[in-house]
């Protein structure tokens, strides 16, 4: 069992920052055998992100092309040059019931929430913060009401 | 694709490379709220959740100055150039040997090992950009 007061319920996603998306996608699809969940073209940037389903649950592994520019690739991370790590970010799943209280708890201890958002195709809401060495962490909750009726 | 046919059964572990192990340990224990599974001189493992087939889903922090564990396992990426230590994906115990042969047959350099304290068997191999991947399966007989 987890600690009874543990809000984090699992690892939801690991995202890699990749240089050669074609090469990397061939490997993750053909060698590792992962199934594509979604390919996201970005509205305002060149580059693409591909999400893969891992296992039977909601877990994802994602490849984020390095030329994909979004808020998370700007100078938000104080210690890590985004070009100097292959880890884009990783996500923990938390219960929807805990979403707002976790956000408040973290802010209350001085953690800056650098971004909040929703994903209609994932039916989830999420917020992001940095660990002390600049790794980007996402807390993510499944929320069926997000994205319903869209797309 | 039928989900049951997938070789990869789940995200087993994400491991990151850290500069200040004590500070990072404190953050992940107290701020993120994870349960410590094992703390050693140069690493700490947190249990995130129950995982696939008896395995626990872990977050691990490895002291960046300690190279012993993955010294020869990641090709192409300098340890200074990424905070990602490795990613573990769960595979079934019955697929372990066939996966090893399949990966080797594709020309990948595969390093097989066991971790007694976690009761797991592991295959380490690099992806094309040098990230270190692990196929891991729980095996009660590994002690």
C-alpha cells in the first residue's frame, strides 16, 4: 500500500525530448512495440509530440520533438537548460478530488505553479512545477468533464 | 492492437540524476509526498504505486557523482547532459528471455542483470538517442 496520506497515485507519463522524431518513433513503435495514442501538431510552433499508450492503464510515454516550442521550453527552468536534458517532464497521477487542494498545498509551501491546463483528448487537467534541480513535474487528474463534446 | 498483446505492460520506473541527493530526497518525500522504499548512500527509491505483476512503480533519484550503476549502459549521452537516468518499462516474466533474444537480434547491446532487493530481472539497452531503457519484470525467485 501507499502511505495512507499519499496523494500521488501513480506515474502517468514520461516525456522525452527528442532530436530525430522519425528515428525515435520507429524505435518506440517497432522495437518497443508501443501503440500511438495521439500525434499532436502544435498551433504556433514547428514540431510534434507523439503520445504512446503503455500497459493497460492510462500510462503514457511521449516523445516531444525539440523544435516544438511551448511554454515548457522557455526559460522556466532555472537550473536546467532545456537543451541539456532528454527528460522533457514526467507526470504523477493524483485524484481529481485532490487536484485543487494539492495545488493550494504546494503554493502554500512556496512552490510556484508554472502552468495549469486541461487536455481535451486526454480528458484530464494538470498543473506543473519544478523540483529543486529544475526537473519539470506534472500533477494530472483524469476528469471526464474535460473535453466532452469537443473535437 | 489488443492490449493484452502489448509486450510493455506499464511504466515501471523513472530515474533521475541529481546533484544534491539530500535536498532532492527531502523534496520528493515531503513536498511530493512519496513513500521511501530504500535510501542508500548514493540513491533513494520511492514507491509511487503498486505496479504490474508484483512490481512496484518507482521513482528513483541517483547521485550524479556515482557512476557505478549505469556507467556502461548509456551510450551517446553524457551523464552531465541529461537529468534522465533511465526509464523502466514492465514486461512479463514469461516474455523476459524472448525479449532479450529479440532485442539482441535487432543488434542492440543488451545488458541483463538482477536486482536482488527489488526481486526483479532487468534488461538495459539504449534507445537511438542514447536514453537508457530498462525492461524489468518481477521475479519472486530473485533474492
